[in-house]
C-alpha cells in the first residue's frame, strides 16, 4: 500500500471513530456508485459487492459514455478499471473533477500496470486504488472506509448548509467581505462583479436556464474574481504594461479563488466558474486549457459577461469601448474565445434588448 493511500485510510479511520454516535443516520444513506469497466470478471465481483440496498449501483462499459453520465449525475464513488487507454482515463478523470470536485475516485489496477496507475493517482486527485491481484476482501474494506468517509464529509457540509442562518450567514458574509476587499483593492473594478453577475443572469434567462442554474450563475459570477485577493497591490493596480512575471502572477487568480472557496460544498457548483472563467472556447485559455464544451456551460456564459464588462467599463489599462466596436469584437471572437451559440444569444441582447444592459450599467457604476 503506498503512503498516500495509507495516510488517507488513517484519516478515514479517525473520521469513523468520530462518527460512531451517528451510525443510525448513516445506515439510511444510499450511496451512488458508478463502475466503469469492460472486464466481465471484475463486473461480476463488483455487482455482488454492490448488491446491498445501501448502494445505487450503475455500470458503464466505456469511459466516453461515462463522461456523458458524470455531466448530469452526481456519484459518491466512481470505480474505474485501469484497462482503458491512459488518454481516455485521463479525459474521464478530468471531466469528473470539472463537474464534481468531491467525488471519490478509486482505480482498479493489476501488478503489470500498477506503476502507470500510481502516476495517475499522484497527478490527478484520486483518493484510492485497489490491486485486483490481491484479496478482493481488501476492496470490500476499502469501499466501506470510503462510504463512511463520504458520510462524514456530507454530515459536516449538511451541518453548514442547513444550519440556522446565524451560522450560515457569517460564512457567506465572510466570502462577501473577501469580495469587497478585492474591489476595495482595485477601485476600477468596483461594481465589476455585480455587473458581471447581472449580465450573466440576463444571458442565462434568455437561454431559459433552470432556476438552480440561474442561482449558481448568480453566485458564481459574483465571486468569479475573488482570487485577486491573493495578487499583490503593486501588480493589481499597475497602470502601465505588466511584465511577463507580473502577468503570470495575475493569471493565478482563478486557482487562488477556487482554493478560497474549496472548504465547503456550498460552493461546489460555483467553483468551476471561479476556476475556469479565463478558459477560451478554442482551448487557448488558462489555467487548464479546457476546450469547447469541456468548459462548463455556466462558465462559458460568465466568460462573455466578464469580457463585455472589461470592454465597457473604464479600466486602468483601457478606456471603455463604444457599442459598435464591442459588437464587432464579439462577432470576430465567436468560436475562438467564446462559445458561438452563447455569443449569438448575447449579440441578440446587445442589438435588440440593449435597454436591459444599459439599466445594469447605470445601476452598478
Ligand atoms: Fe478574472
């Protein structure tokens, strides 16, 4: 057993010790388990393991179909058989992490591929692995440990999510204070996050997004630049060209922001907006160089709203641009920087419903 797994299991054991008193509630929790495997022997063994009513067990035989599933469903644990190409496996794991940063991933490996698998365990955020050449009971124990750990993780977060407002509000207020500090640090961006949030909602409503998506869009866009709190003032406020090194530091703000919000699941749905709002549709953005629909839908909306506000509000390094120039910029960058379909929605708003945009500009200047 490698050190990483050993440490994690010790942590899980500590957690289990702490939750003995709540076993009754734990027993009622059903765990959504996805197994991605094309190997009959493994499938048969796992089907027996997950027969219990404690699990909702799903089996998918190839990583590409699994990618479609993880985009729309939430799983507590995903077990992936290390029998597919590394390219496909990495793509699947990357996707899982985009859509749910908290899903437990376990790899099933064999003696002959264990070193390649361990590279992936180290490089990607994978919690555990099981060697199929060892005793199957070890996997049974591992799954038990993981589900117990998931329970504890949910319990802590449910406590925060459902707590009386006198606990939850201070948490939200703390994050809002951080956002205010960012705007206080960079006076030119005062109102920026409000406007980006309002423009994003305008686009989202035109696209007839669900209420939940609109809520996540509203909060995520509000906090999208929160990571700028970690950028030194002399760089953030510089009113002439940045050096390469300074630009690299500015480019860290999406990752800094995602770390600030990471500690609780309240923010799990909005972290992708914070983390990926500088990705580009053609894959030339940062920090992950995601491409096309790899970039979550809400992020593609915020990226348009964010750029629109950067173009139309005077910044330290650029005067605001007239509407006709803005429109031609969006037309020019449709399909390269921005999602072409969402750009068309936004262009339609700019050309036919500009009064709504104007109202936002006047209210949040
Ligand atoms: Fe940003």
